[in-house]
C-alpha cells in the first residue's frame, strides 16, 4: 500500500506540476533518496560509518560522463561500466577498511572520499578538473527522450521506487536480520555463525552501487559535473539525510532526503543568515526527535490514536 501511495503521489506531482523548478526539485529528491537509502543500509542496519560516500556518487557520475562525453558511448552502455567499476572500488576499499570500527572506520572512509575528490580534480585530461566536464548527453530510450523534465522525473522515481522495494525486502529477510545483529553486537553475531566480514563487505558494495546509480542519474540530468559536487561536505550532507530522517528506516531515508533537499531552498530568504538558521533547525530536530523524523512522526501518530481511543485496550488482568 505504501508503494502505491508513493507512486500515486509522484504521478500526481509529475502531471500536476507545471513549474520546471518544482519538477527539478522533486527529481533531485529522488536522486538524494537513492544516496540516503544506500547509506542507510550501511549505517542504519549494519552499523558501519561512512564519511566518504560522495566519492562513489562522483565515480558513477564521472565514469558515465567521461564515456559519453569523450568517447561517445551510449549512456545505457556506460551505466553497467559505472556500476561495475564502483562495485570493484568499493570491494577493494571495504576489505581493509571494514576491519576497523567506529571512529577509525569513519576516518578511513573520509580518507577515501578525499582521494576521490583529488582524483576528480587533478585528472583534468578526463574529468576537466576544476573547469568541470561538459557535454554529457541527455538520456534517450528509443523514441522516448528524457530531456523532457517530466520524463526524467518519472525515470528517477521509477529507479528510486525499485530500490526502496528491494531494500525493504532485503531488510525483512534473513540477511536483514543478520545485519541488525551485526549492528547490535558484531561479536555476538559472529558467535551465532554469521559471517560478519563477508556481509559487511557485501552491504558496503551495495551502498556504493546505489550511490553510483544516483551519480549516473545526476550527471545526465545536469549535463555538467565538477569536483565540487562530490566533496567532503556532500558526504556529510548524505549522512545528515540518514540521521535526520531516521536510521534503520527505509522510509526515514526518503523523508530525510526530502527535508535536506527542500530546506536549503526555503532558507534562501534569510540570505547571509541562511547557514545559521539551517544549523539551528538541524540542532533542534536532533534534540527534540533524536530517533529521526520518521520515527518521531510515527510516535506522534500512535500517541494521537491512543488518546482518541482508536487503539483497543489490552486484556484486563
């Protein structure tokens, strides 16, 4: 039912909105939802910190950008290459880094993110360096052109809905229960026969692949990418989406991505005080609803139902 409601909402917005700005904003929410969802699988369910997720986002964007702009590949052929290269990079990075935990794992992933940013900036013959990479073509599928903003909106949200469904199924499976066991206590999970090392690597690669897909969609939406779109602050922003929305919640990732995409746009009226107001709102949310917006909204709803008596009382002693 939740998927049908979300799908109906996207279709209604897509057909009902006429403002190109609003359509693009909703498209960016879909792309950010992919980023937040992938990182939430890693942080919220497996309990592994990553502060370098923007590097995987950028790798997906730059691989498809270079192959299509420089070598004139079809974007649909560039997509599997971007996924495979990102998965390979994530696998090689995960093997040593996931031996670490806590603060040390965060610092290790931060280092990888910084390396990615330096490569995007310095390999100017391919990436364009600080000047950026231009000429990334729009997506087409037969007679259907995704240069049309509404078509692209539906494409992004079709991918997002598919990933939400697959992640939801995954976390309610045996693998999902194993991930939650690792999150609670890796040592206890290992003692119960769970191959914690292998599972952490797999979920790290899955998270990176989802970021690469988001990078692919982002690159072909804006047709121009630069290293500034994949720096450390972008990684922190993705982490904030997960924390604000609520960790260990697929729908919390979607809510966090929506808030973190819309909020900066609404705060432009404060001009030079924008970052101060933005910071105060984030602090307030974390103090008042430390478990995240999605869990907080559910708690408010349950309390309201209890007060109105719509929840039946339990059996009397």
